């Protein structure tokens, strides 16, 4: 074994000792991703259901009753009935209890049968535009289906139907989107936090001088800090995948090996980013706040699993390209959910590689500057 | 002679590890009492019980007449403490540290201002008063830390390894400071693993493996152990020790 | 109480002397609040659509034109077979495939019904759901159109039509930012209050100055007050800046009372600071405090209803979100800012937050021991 690699191993062993000795942190580092994946895998969904809506039935006739029972049966809505005026509806919105109000006019059936036309007022609390949109759409669909059913006796010509097939995730389960998403998010943030503190901590405690004065090559010093966390993170990836398959019912469709290889790359990318922060920050507190406050929300938003990136202004779309989590999210989806192979993700892999090399280079350069 | 520290079989256990094993001793007013022993012998643990930072597992102790189990807050009003790490706020200036700790101990207004001024003068730190503590040399930090500990004129001051890392000249100057306080009636309880500092104490105890293996004045102990110096006294005791190392001659 | 004054004096000197910290606390929320709401957008537009058109009829062409004219969809490709179209979904070039069968127009007129085939990439439930819904709506609309003209030309009477008339209150332009800005501000205030408290106290543990404090006769609750008050003030400063940014950049003017907002924010910070305090009593190093805080903040953000709806979560997850103080803050922010809710409307929220505040702070105070 050459001296360089012997030195390296010595450092790695020292770093491992540090990490393993800190029981509390270990507990958090292993437990955190596990707990979060379970919670978010089960709890997060983009579906809108069980929304409380208010029915103001001024008609109280057969047709309104039939429509109301259809709404009742739908799992999108939780019905509440009342005789509210518009002002009272406003009050109920203000209390935050109701998201939508449906108002049947007094002569609903009559108008329909005599004039072939009746309006149905749907008032949405658009302070939550997403909810308002979705719920209004659901309602319109149910009413339209009802119309076809009820009046379909009179032959309605030219019926165009649509047959919709949901690919990869037929039940629209949140897990398919959120497990890869949360995986990318949590892994990135945890990895960055782990290494962000490592170098700057030694700076603060004063032990950095000892290392710098030694004949050891600075690159080895830095890289040795990342190694224990790399192993740790791979263990985390394993536990996340195990949970995903056995608890969340989300299997890995593609190659497990490829998934691990890509995860390793991604972990290294994030660890490098952390090292970069660590070299630039003067205090632990700064490094931590950069990771905790500076990166949390942006990573969440720019990784693309919560909000589609295509909807963002162009500048932000360009910016999101610099966020490693965004690429990893695409890669995990491709391998885990779609079952694709390397040819489908070589571009994303290359980008991650590029980002890694960038951060490592800049880190080493900065570290050397500190030395002189 | 008034007894200001009294312990009776004071013990501290952590699980099945007994750090401090039934130590009993007295300290009288105005004394410089040395608490010697190797690293790991239990000195700091014992001190922490006396100053109310740690609750004893068994045994009795009274500081300035107050019980360490039930009256820790009263103890704290009457003592000063200087920790191994000096425990000053690195991001505050010399003056700010003095005023802060003075204020915590109940000094205020003009009295605090005057005391702070005279302290800064006494230490020769006038030109450094607005400097951040992190930028002053170790020797000054040490003196400042001690002065802050006795700012409120406590009955007893506890010093935990106060002279670590400073040169012999600075160490001597530091002990001059300590003497000055005892002349004014203050009792000093100091732990150290420097054997030559043992000679500065009126009486001392040597802890080995959590127990007190020697107790008395330096001449007394030299006679008892038929040794020419405190160093020798310690070597004779440490031969059978299981814990610790790092005693400095 | 005098001791508290000395403590506050010391804390504020330390805070103001720490330039990097100040920049982070003041700049990060401002920058994030300015940029992130632009990214947080569920508005559906630019859904990438691939069309496989086996029928070159007039009807098919009109349908495609209508779809692309809607603004929701972006026609990326026209493929000749479904397999090719499927590939575009695999490679993420399109989100949706619409297949128009052969002889569509001819069969529709002859047999009075035809089916269109839609395949959706359902990994991201939102895009999938809304995309399919919009497509359905457009097809339905189109159906009405051709049926209407058919009725005109043939003279048959139309079946009764129920006209769903939607109206959107409080946010008639359906601006997503109005929804997101208050929510994101709530998160940022939480971070500032929580992180800073936890990290600050643990730092004193690490440097040993807390021991020096514990040896003094200082009362436990004075010390705690001396720690909480500065960060409470900082939290409110962040809140103020956030309101200003919201107003200047996004034109968010609270409909309700600003005083009420401040009142709630002031009360809300208590459990947040208390939790930070609690974390500091359980951790020994800043690093540990960082990971534990991260864990909680992640759960707070994702389970708060900020990005995904709470009612759609499984029962146990809803309980978690009810135990999450951030949920209440986001709720109140949205209610007061967008709908003008009043004191009585948010009384339950205030109550919940007060309870949390008492719980966390008392637990933390009990835990904080001057003597161990």
C-alpha cells in the first residue's frame, strides 16, 4: 500500500471514530430518513379529497336531491347542509371551515324542465386556488355525468367518450411521486449538513491547525471526512428502499444496482457541496444556517417533485438545473417507477458528475487558499 | 477557625463507575486548599458537586454552611468559579464580560462601573478593554477569568485547573493574584495536576482513583511519606493507581 | 428582573456583532420570499401533449386545434403510432398522449359514439389529475359545440342543461402567489425562531459558558427569558420584513387586521421558541441540534397543508398535522390576509398555539437543570 493511501485510511478511520462515537447524531442520521419516508410516503398526496363543502338547497326538489346524493357519494366531498345567505357563506369561509358552496336556486327542477336551462351556483374559496379549481372541476364533472345519465334517455347524439389510462401509477398514489421526491430532498439536505459542519468545526475547535501543519496532503484530509458519511448515506438509501418496497408497496421496477450506483454518485455530489460550504464558512453556526435555512425551501421547490418546473419562470427553470436533487429525482423516477435503464438517464448522470467535479475542485482550491 | 467547606463521605457514581469514592475533608477560611490528583482521578467531578453543578450520589457536604443537596442556589451566591476552559464570552469585549458577570452577581450601577474600572486597571488591561476576548493572549484570558470569578467578593473561589497551557512566569503571576485575594480573607479551592503548585497551598489532598489518599500541609505530607518533594509523594501514591496519568513534575 | 436586562444586553451585543448571522437572518428570508412564490405554482399550463391522430378528418383537426388553443397544453409532437408516443412519455418529453382512432368522424356520425384514448404519466398526481381533467373538459366542451350545431341544423330540441356557474371569492384572478406568500412567510419565521434558539443555547453548552452561568445564582427562568426574548424579537422582525416584501413584490395587502396578524405571530413564536429551547436541552453539540431541528422543520413544512391538503391525508397523518403549530400559523395567515377573518374566527387557532406554547416551554424549563 502506498503511503498516500495509508494516510488516507488513517484519516478515514479517525473520522469514522468521530462519527460512531456521537450516538445521538447517529440515531438521528439513521432514524430521520426512515421516519420521514414513512410519514411522507403515506401522508403526502396531491389528491384533493374529503373536502368540506356546503350545500344550500333552496329548491328541495327531486333533481337537486339526486345531484346532492351523487355529491355525497363522491369521496372528494364531505357534505354539510345549510340555509346560508351569501353573507353567511362568506362568514363560513372566513372561519376556514368550508372550501366550496353549492347553491341550488329555488325553482331548479321547474326551470330545467320548462326552459331546458337552470343555473347552479358554485362559490369557491379561492384563497386556495388549487383547491378551488380542482373542486369546481370535480363538481362540474359530476353534474355533467348526471345530466348524461338523467336525460340520456332522449337519445343524445355524437357522444364522445374518453378512456383514460394512468401510466406508472394507476391509483394515483402519492407515494409514487413523493418517495423519489422526498428521497432526493432528504438525502441531499442530510448529506450537505453532515459535511458542512465537518471542516468548519475543526476550524472552530482549533484542531484544524494540527492537520494543516502535518505533512498530510490536504485533499486526503478533506476527502476522508466525506467517506464515513458516504457509507452512512448508503445505509440510509438501503433502508429507504426497503421501506418503500415492503411498507409503502412501491417496488423498484428497474435495476437495483443502477439505482445504488446513481445514489452513490448523488451522495458524493451532495457531500461535495457540503464540503464546499464547510471550507467557506467561518463558524459552525453559519454553515448550519446556510444548510438549514438557505437550502431547505429552495431544494424542496426546485427539485421538481412538489411543483412542476415547467410552470416556473424561465430564470428559475435555469436555476433549478443547478440543484442536484432535481436530477436525482428524475433518475430515481426513471429507474424505480418507470423501470428504465442507463440509456434513459445518461444525460442526468453526466450532469451530476459535472456538478460533483465542480464542487470538489472549488473546495480543494479554496482549502489550499486557506492554507497559504 | 471557621470551616467553609465540609464534606463527609461524598460520593458520585455514574452507573457502576464510582468517580468519587467517599471523600471527606475540611477547608478552613482563608486557606488555599489544593485538590491534587492525576487526570481522571475524580477532581473535577468532586469540585462540580461542591459548586452545585452536579448532585452527589451519597454522602454529605456543606459549602459556606449551605447543604449541597438542598441549598445549591444559596451556595452559588457565595462562591466564584473559574472553569478549565475559562468560560468567558469570546465574542464580547473584556469590559463587556466583566460587566455582564458583575451584573449577574447582583452588582449594578455606579458600584459595578467603579469595580469594573478598578479591575481593568489592576490587571493592566486598560488598553485591551474594548478588545474581544477571543483576540487577547491566553495569559490575559486567564487573569481576566479569575478576576471575573472574584468580582463579587465571594467567600470561596473554586479554580479548576486554572494554569493549564501558560508559561511558568505567567503561572507565578497568577498565583500572586490568588495570594492577594486570600490576604483579604477569601478561601481558595484549586484543582491542579501540577505538583509544584502543591507547594503554594496551605493544605492539600491527593486523589487517586476517586479516593483521597493523602491530606495535609505540604511539609506534613513530605514527612509522612518520607519524600523530598511533593513529586515524590505523589509517585509513591500513584504506583498503585489504576486510573489516570499525566502528572507533571 | 435586573439580571434579565444584563442577559438581554449581552445577547444583543453578541447578535449585532455577528455580521454573518445578521446577513443570514435578514437576507435569506427576504430573498426566499421574493423568489420562491414564483416557483410554487400549481397553475397548470404547458402540459406537454403528444397527439397520435389516425383520422385526418375535420372533426379531429378541430379538436386538436381547440386543445392547443386552450393554453393549458403544449403540443410537442405528432406521432404516427402509440408506441412512438409512449416513448415520449418514457423520456419525459411529454406528459400526456391523446390518440384519435381511425375513422373517428365517420364513426361518430354513423354510430353516435366514439372513444378517444388518453394515456397520462401519472407519477405526479397533480399534473396527471389536472391534465386529464382539463382534457376532459375541453373534449366535453367540444362535444357540446358539435352537438349544438347538429341541433341547429336538424332542428331537434336540446336536452335540459344544467349550467354550472363558478365564482371565485377572495382571489378572483386565482393568483397562486396570494396563497403561497403567507404560507412561506410562516415557514421562514418558524425557522428563524426555532433554529436560532436551539443553536444559540447549544453553542453555550459547547463552549462551556453555560456552565459559568449555571454556577452563578441566576434564576433558571431568568436565564431562559434572557434567551427567548431576543429571538422572539428577531422572529417578529423577520415577520415584518416578510409582510413588507409580500406587499412590495407581490402586492399582498392583508384584507384583515394587521394588528391581529402581529398578535398571532407574537403568540405563535412561543411554542416555536419553546421547541428550540427543548431541543437544546436534549442535545450536546450544535451538530446534533442542527439535525434534530431539521427533522422537526421538515415534518412541520410537509405536514402543514402548505403544499398538499390535510384533508386528503390518512387519519393518523391528520393528527400529526393538527399537532403541528405551523399548520395553524399558515391557516391564520391565509385566513386573515386573504379573507379578512377576524379575532373570533381564529380563536381556536390561538387556543391551540397557546396550548403548544405552554406545553413545550414547561417541558423545556423542567428539563433545563442548573444541577445535573
